[in-house]
C-alpha cells in the first residue's frame, strides 16, 4: 500500500495537469504558452490556496 499511494498521487497530478492544459482556453488567464505551462505545473498549490484559480480550474475541466 505504501508503494501504491505515490503512484496514485502522481497519476492524479499528471492527469489534472493534462486536463487543465487541454481546457486552458476556457479560462480567463493570459493565453501565452509560458503562463499555460506554469499554471499547469503549479495547479495543486494554486488550487488549494487561490479561490479565483479554483474557479478557472473548474472551467477548464468542465468546460462551463
């Protein structure tokens, strides 16, 4: 079980980043590649600490 948890967390991190990257055009962020890359990498930290980012993240994932 100890070996499985990091694999699951890594999968969630990568999956969330990919879904955010693909839906980035639905957000209100600057559409530059550098912004997209930075926010896609830092999404877990920003999701926890920033209400505005959470809303944009949900837009990117759900498309609404």
